[in-house]
C-alpha cells in the first residue's frame, strides 16, 4: 500500500517496520537463540531468551524472522546500529564517483578552438572523469568521416600521457564519438618542477687538488763563481 508523502507519522512507522524486531516486540512462543559471542544456544522459550538478554545487559534482536522458529541473537542493538551506520558512511565516502564529460567538436573547428577542446578534455581526465569526444556532422560532412576518425585518434595520441582509449571512434547517427578513460594516477607523472629537479640533481664535483711540485733549487753561474737560490 502506498504511503502518503505528506504523512510523516506513517513514513516513520513504515521505516520502523523495516527494522528487526527487538525485545518485547518479538511475539513468538520460542526462538532459536544465538548468544552474545555467536554461540548456538538452541531453541528456547521467548521468556528464557529475554531473561538471558536482560542478565547480559543487552537486547534480544530478531535476525531471521522467516525461519521456523525465528532466529534471535543476544546483542547490543544500539552499538550494532551505530557500527552499521558508520560502515555505510565509510563506504559512501570511499566510493569512487566517475562522471562522463562530453567534449563536442565540429569538422570545421579551427586550430585555436581545437586546442581549447583538447585542454578541456585533459582537465576533465585529470579530475578522474571519463571523456566522450564527439564530432558533430551536418549535411554532406559525413562524407569526410574518415578524416574525423583520424582527427579523434590524433587527440587520443596527444592525451596518451593521461588517458587510454576505452571505445574507438564510431559513428552514432550524425555524430562520431570516442570514449577515453583516465589513466591511474592522472597527470601526476609530468616533468618535475625546477625546484624538485634541482633537489634531485647531484652537486657539481669539486675540482681536483693542485699537484704539489717540490721546490727545485736554481743554480746560476756568473763568471767563475756558482750560487744556489
């Protein structure tokens, strides 16, 4: 039965009905009981199950209502709900959301606009998105589709450092499209910055020390006398 949108009480009751039955909401004569540590305690009366849950200071939770008899577990239901909510939030936060961004071209797109479109595709890929490159044809331009296929492959080549072809160029109606996927790591593998390059460049080798040459006495001869300097 459909629940009126403008009835919050009915919506809350429906949400509550989707949760497992806990403690006194469990209205069956006996249950198959699982203990606090996961041990199997067999089939017991609902009164004994409730007593054991109360003695442990926790809750009795129906975990398999369709079983005969229903399966119940002794647990801290508040802690269980908190951990379940936390796991859902963590999974949502760590999940990767990939969008498809479309970049459109015309067969007569000039060089400047063409380079701008390629730069736009590079930016989308760096953000982790898939990119659909589309060439839109008019009238008799379809006769030159093979030239545009080569043009799309040129784009893929120019983006090879950050993208990989997922779907080769193909005609879809009066359009030709190619799908690109971002490479793992994006454009991080680029040329190092000057400061980083300088930090990784080894310092120049020191000049070799001068070779020591021992002093050689100079002997001069003047006439018949000899002097050593």
